[in-house]
């Protein structure tokens, strides 16, 4: 197995299935927006230090069902990554390890019609590697990547000459679409921000489709 590879994690197939969900006229019944805070950007080495999720049910973000869990990394070298997310080492030192957190996360993913992520390759590969390492079944979800939706919007903007190009980063895209600022580097806040961005992007794409 190539740790974190797109083929082994089902990333490519998951994205294909996610595109089918987006093309539907009606909203998928239940999506799960997910954000990981990690110690780095290399999916083969990054460790998870926080997980945030929030369901999107019939096109509505269920803020009351948001979950945020800190995770204790295995490597002592994770200190720099922890500091980058404005966390204290003592906070994650008392948190459960990933193998205790992962079963609930994977169950929530399996129970959803699709997984909603901003820049899916990193988070999906990190999660898949963790599931494989702990002997847990990877649910191979349909994946909707909001970065991919932004790319679709940018393509439409170029074709129609309609305004400036939409930024690809989470905060920039939200601002361009009139969504309020959010608390970055917080897994729960980023999951909610991703869910809200998805709904705004879906509405924008639907508007073009009706012209």
C-alpha cells in the first residue's frame, strides 16, 4: 500500500461520486463537513491534533450537532505544529489518542451520504492512513471538495467574464461570497465554515445553471 495515496484511499473515486451528488437538483439528505488540524501538510507524516465535524441535513447546517475533539499526537516532534494552531502542548497532552477518537469519526462518515471537505487530498489521506494503521475499516465515502467547487465557479467566471476570480482559500472564498469571518485554525469552526461555503457555492453554481 502507498500510504496516503489517492488510489489506496479511494480519493479519486470518492471525488467522482461527490460530483454526482453536487449535480443533483435536490440537496443530499445528510452530508458531514469535516476539518482536521494537523501537525503538517505531508499526508504521509502529518499527525492529527484536532477533529471537527458538523452535519448538513437537507441543505441546513446543524450547528447544534457540531463536534470538536482534540487529539494527542504520538510524536514529541509535533510541538511546532501544535503551536501553529494556537494550542498549548498541555491541551493535547490530556486529549485522547487518535485510535480512540477515530471509530466515532469513521462511523459518522459512513452514516452520511457524502463527506464535505475543503482541500480534500490532505485530510482524506491523513484519515485513511490513520484508519489503516489502527486496523479500522475505511468507509470510502463520496467526497465533495469545496476547492473543486471553487474551481468550477472560476471556470464559469472566465467563460462569462463575470467579475473577479473566486479565491481558493477558505477565508478568501467566504469573504468573496459575503460570508462572515470565522475563527481559523479551529477544527469545529473550520468545519462549519466549510459547510456554509459549500451551500453558498452550490447556490452560485445553480444560479448559473438556470441562466
